C-alpha cells in the first residue's frame, strides 16, 4: 500500500514537471518565433519541413492544422523571410513543393543554440541506462500525444 502511494506521488510529481516543461517550451518557441520575425505556427512549419522534408502546401497545411489559404499565406511569410523556397513539381506542374533553405535552418538553429547546449549538459548528468529510460518514456508519450491529438482532430470543432 505504501509503495503504491509513493508511486502515485512520484507519478503526480512527474506529470506536474512535464506539464511545466511543456509550458516553458511553448513560451520558448513563442519567443524564438518573435525573435525571428515569425509567429509560432511558422516555426512549427519549419520544424515539420526539417523533420519530414519538402512537401506540398496542402500537406504542410494539414500537418500544422491550417486551411489551404492560411497555409499559403504562412508560406508567403516564410519565403519572404528566406526560410523556405517553393518549386513546381516536375511531374505535376499544378503542385508546388515547399522546402527549407539552408540559411533559414541555420537562423532557426542558432536561435535554439543556447537551449540545445543546456540540454546536452543536462543529459550528460545521466547514465546510458537512464537515458534509455528517458528515451523510452518520450517515445511512448509521443505516441500517446499523437493518438490523443488525432482523436481530437477527428471530433472536429463543437457547434
């Protein structure tokens, strides 16, 4: 019984810490976006393109939760600021593919340089076994978040 209560207290403490961490990451992303002359959704777009590679405007809009028109305006902003380029699809000239620019990725990476360095220092305090546990949790948690987000997205907006 005692062990169960301790586990519950640790779990609650962990969930509280993760919630605080996520809130600070959201704040950090907002500040980085502002520093780069962007809005947070623009930064999200850059992350998606960096992770998944070039894609069409429509697909990118789906990834970040924007309509085709809003995605097009977002890409206009990012292109004007030098973060992305647009290119006609060679196989289907009606399609436009969006890709990050090396200079844009470098600017965004520089904005996160301090956090990246601090994270590396923080992680250096863990053993390899501890890092494996952290990675396992993050990967499991990511799947849970993706599943919950998909469920919310399929429900649509309330009337």
